[in-house]
C-alpha cells in the first residue's frame, strides 16, 4: 500500500537471535507515518527524519543503501546479513 509513497532499503545486521534492523527511506511528503503505519509491526521501529544537508545523515543513507558496511549499536559491531529494497 505504500509503494507510491516511499523508496528505500532495510537490512538485517547480525545473526539469529542477535540482530538489528536498520534502513533508510525517501518518503513523499513531510509526514512519514502514513507510509509505514500500514505494516502490522511498525510500532516496534523508531523513525528519525534525516537532514540531507548534514554530512552524517548523507553518509548514513549511503551506508544503508550500499549494504557493505557493518553497523555499531551500543558498542557492539553487527555485520550485514540480508537486505530488501522497497520501491
């Protein structure tokens, strides 16, 4: 139901029973919630609006879309395991 409103990629990092889901999306409009609240588990995710003029936000999107860089969460490194492009 959201295909007309967003484009992006989400990935799973880590291993079974020790993983993290991260992604970056471009959403049409200023309110992202209507594009995501159709998913039954959307409340279990945290959404942060990024600023395209900030270098660190641009790097985050590049990293999420390239799938070749591990992430660090609470001091622990997670390797990329799987991903999906949403279009």
